[in-house]
């Protein structure tokens, strides 16, 4: 595979979970005996660089940018086609609807296409249409990698041949995550008074992430008198104003804190007594893997690929989505039962190390490259 060239196309301006997985894979693949040559292709508007391109460059990964004036710039397709012609890859690997669409429009003949399906958000009509365009585009790919079995079933239901689908869960490196967390101040101005328990949630503030259920659960916990606690919600998005109103209405101002997007959320896991994932929909969530790698006891909704990453009563407490009552009950169990919390945290870390290692992820993806080119 030494002569294989891959163009990995991703629309990103920050180092999101999928971006982090891509950059880690590119770095690991360099050390593999097959040594595929992987370049990152991305779209830029205005500034020539952003957090994503800088992170890729810092990792020693070749980055090629396609300038655009808007998301629907009519010149993008031609620029993309010319760049692929110059790079002459054997495989185009795409992440996201825009990358899928322009690859379907401009892929050179004879080039294999591997499309990644990370799941969708659908907070408005525009995003739903964007998702549909991406799904239509992805149907022409030679292989589709998705992150969990429920997503694979969704692809099959949409008319994609199961023989073209591969499931590769996201990866995490606990040692690297621990080092990154330890490099930041311990309390990070989080607003948690001494002695207060810390309940942590991390995720985009959009409806499918279930933060409204989390706030209702926090109101229930306060009425049950479990002691002083703070719930930190890291992230930003279209639900922010609605969530702030809900917090005020439930009398939780100063108790539930919307701490905004954090470029490096890892130190916050060190503060947490319990990590909560209240989502209604997930694939292989990176925030769950980060909590596992930090050895934090986890309460999560049993959706998507979550039950594939953690097991109920063994490495997490799993509850049905959309149930603040059960969410509150599981969090209360962890906060009141120190031996349970310690056992769950240890088991989650062990599972992260055994089932989600970057080396396993890298090998799985390189095997798919071999399939495509064999």
C-alpha cells in the first residue's frame, strides 16, 4: 500500500470529534508499514487558515484548501476537480455532506470513494435539506464507513447495499487525553464551590442532545436534597436561549451553568463526579469516549452506538432517552454510592483502552483501503 495516495476531504474550521479522529488516524498511518500518503483537503472562506488547518499542519499533515465565497459558491466544483486532478489520489475519503456532494460531482474516473457517515443534526429545515443532499451524494460511494450498527441499519433502510457498509467506532487515546487534561489549571474558573458535586455534560446545544431533559433532571435532584451540586453544560448552539429560560424558570440559575464552547474540554472531566449524556440520538460520541478515558462514572441514554461502547451496570448506567425521572435517578445513584461510582469509572477506562484504541481504528481503516484497491 506504500504507493497509495488518499485525499481526505472534510469541511471543518475547528477540531471537532470527527476532525480529531481524522488527524489522529493520519498521524498513525504514517507509522504503519504500508505508509499510505494521506493529504487533507478542506474548504476555507475568508482567512486562509483556521483551527482545523493549523492543527493538521502542526501534526505534519499536508493540507490543501479550496477557497469559497459562500457555501453554494458555483466555482467550488471546478476548483475541487482541479485539485483532485493535481493530487491524483487512488482514494477520496469524505467527511460531511459538502464533501460527499462535490466528490459525487467531480470525482475523476477510476478513483475509489470512501464516504464517512457520522450521523446528522436536524435543528432546522436548512440542515435537513443539507443532510438529504449528503445522503443522496453518499449513495454513489464505493464504501461507506459509519460509527455504529444502528447507523448502518439506517443506511440500509435508505437503500444502500449492506455489502458496501463498514462499521468502525471512533477511537480514543486515554494516555494522550490525560496528558492534555493535566496541562490545564485544575478548576478552570468553572464556578464550582469547594465541596460541591460536579455534574458534567458536553455537546452542541441542539434539540437532539437532550439538554432540556438534563435540566428537568437537575430540578428533580435539587428537590430530593442530594446536597450542593453544580451542573456544567459545555457547548453552544441554537438551543442556548431556550435552555437559559428553562434554567431560570426551574429556579436553577447558578446551579446549572451553560459554560459555552471550550476549545479544550478535557480538563473539565477531571472536575466531574459524574458525566451525563442525555442525548436522544448519537453515533459513537467522542464526548462519551473522553469521559471513559478520564475514568469518570457515566450516566447516558441508551441510544445509537452508546450501548456498543459502554454496558449497563458494568461501565455506565444507561437509561431510556427522554426520561428526566430516570436520568435523575441514575445520577443520584452515582452521587450517593461512592463504590459504585469508582467501579463504573474504572470499568469505563478499561473498556476505552481495550475497545476504542487508535491502533485498532487505524488498522480497520487501512483494511478498508486494501478492500477498495484489491
